[in-house]
C-alpha cells in the first residue's frame, strides 16, 4: 500500500508524460496476463499484436458478455460463479469477509440490469484504498478538517445501502474487521431505514466524517438546518450518484465543512477523486477512462459521451479491459487550474439519463441530465425532484418541496423555468407534466436518480 501511495504521489508531480508511461506499461502487462490466465481474453484477443500499449486496438467488453462466461473470465479457476454464490453471495460468508485467502467479492445492486459479481484481488483492493487516500489528501488533510478530527476523534459514519455484498458496505465492513479500534471508529448506517432512525443513530454516534450518497446527505443537511440533527462533521465525502451544484451548496452550507466528491463503481473502485477546485480527476495511472459514442467509438474532449469504457489496470484476478460502464461523461479539453496532470471528467449520469426529446416532426434534441436537473433543482423551495422523459414530447416531474413551502407555487415556478429551458432548445411542444407521486430512491440500492429516460 505504501509503494502504491508513493507511486501515486510521484506520478502526480511528474506530469502528464509520466501518467502516459504508467498507462502504457500497466496496460501491456495486464493484456499479457489476461491472455495467459483468462481463457475468455485469450480467445477474444487472438490475432491481436503481441504487445499492446494502445487500448483502442482491444475489443470492448460488457457486463452481460462477461457474466455469461464468468468461469472463463476469472484467472483463478477456483472462482466459479456457482462457488461464489454458494460460499459468499447466498452463503454464510459475512459481508466484508475475504474469500480464499484474500479475495474481496462484491455484487452490484442490479438496478441497471443483471447484477455483476466482481472479485478484487488483495493487491488491487489495497491499491484502490491507497490511491483514494493520496488523491483526496488536498481536501481531506486541510487544517479545517484535520483540526476538528484531532480534537474530537475520528468517527466515520458510512451511509449506504445494506442487505447485500455491495461495494461500499463491503469496503466499510472489511475495514471494521481489521481491528477493534477501526470497528469503533467506523459505523455503517443503512440508508434504507426511515430518516428519523438514521438521525437518531447519528445523534448517538456523533460522527466527525460523513460518507454517503449526495441525496441522503442533502436530506440530512435539511434535518440539521431544521434543528433535528446536531452532528458536526469536519468533512462530508459523497459518491454513488452525481453531485449537483445545488446539492453541494445545501450540504456544505448546512454542515459548514468541505464536501469531497468521488466517482467510482464496483468495477473501478477509485476511479476519480475531486480536487480543491471541485473538478473530478480520473486516476488515470490506475484506470483508463474512455468516453465513447453509441457505437463505442472514442469521442473528443468536450463532447458528452453515450457511455464510457473503463480499464482497471490493477486487478489481475478478473481483468476488466475496455468495459462498458454505462455512464455518460465529458472529459475536459484543457488542464485543471489546480495543476494536476490527471484528466478532468464531468459525469452526466447513467447512459439512460440523457433525454432525447423532439418537437413534432423536428429533430431529436439530446438534453444532458445535469443541465436539466440544474434548472429544476435551482428552483427556490425544491427539496428533491425527479424528471423522467416519459415520451419524446413529455417530461414528467416529481417534486418534493422544502418543509412549509407551497407545492403549487413551486410547481409553477419550476415549470416556468423548464419552459424557458425547453423553448430555447426548440422543444416548444414538449409538455411538462407534474406527477402526484413524490420522488423516490431505488428501493434496493437506496440511490436517488434525478433525471432519466423511460
Ligand atoms: Zn483540479
């Protein structure tokens, strides 16, 4: 872990060419290993050059294709899908326990299709933890964060979905297993419980660091503002959902502390970390991130992608090379003013989140979810919302007002703002409908999607 941390620090200071050198060397080694130890990749890469340093020569892979050939995909023959279900996922193994001498087994919640079963080897798991710490240091090690933590002790509340071997809870339970001191300092609070119970548990634990989904932290920020929650964190770290500017303001305003955004997935657990300029930097020395169009062809920086291909350069037991992550994103064209050579990414959301709307026989207009979400989310009095493209000419909006605010007035204010936004894009006949139902998080993952297309 120390070696990875030192390398991550060195690469960041050595500049873009050092990052590119690391990428080429690590990709070549990973491709060699995948061809040697994974029957799936041996067949897939048959006929490719002996030495691969450019990812674009590799055919992309996706979750259904890999899951269908799971036992040939992994490089340890003891890891069959049947054994993993029997021993870990449906079996007696507690969440966060290691399997067969060091493997970490996690599953996705299955909110976007068939769940993936992912195995991380000990080295890649430790590398992800080390890279996260190194790249978060510029925010997390500021005096205004360190001071209160040193004075009041480090107690971290991890607000995530429980009830399965999901990535976030597995990371937390793995840490808790390492020592009794760690277990005392870290607590998992399930976001699937009712809000008053979450508030009561936080009041009792008094965390100095809060970790969780932006939507949950935003609800808690509202509870604190209303005087129902008395915790005083020195840092709030968020991930798992897109952090909108409105959510960031609500969270940092209410808790009065820095907010650290992270972008990761079960397949790529330390993909990107935010810098002090609030830009998400891809940890490009450990992961390749390629925004692509619908036909999986690379798109240039500045272009909103249909999806993104990711490569985990560390994990040897279950090689992931040019894997379709299903997220829509934009790479920044220029460097970040913070000085980091790591590329800046803006995440739009899941691929289905880009709305395709049109007015009558007019052209289809792609509406990025962040822009649309900002229009609704910035309407005064809106606590939470969901906007669903329910047809090419229909947008259905679910609004939840701030406590005491007038829902009718807020609906008409949000609609006026949406009208102007849609009209400016020529979408004059696209209708805005208000649903009587409040916005709701996904019942299994606890995650909250603001904008998507049905
Ligand atoms: Zn930056």
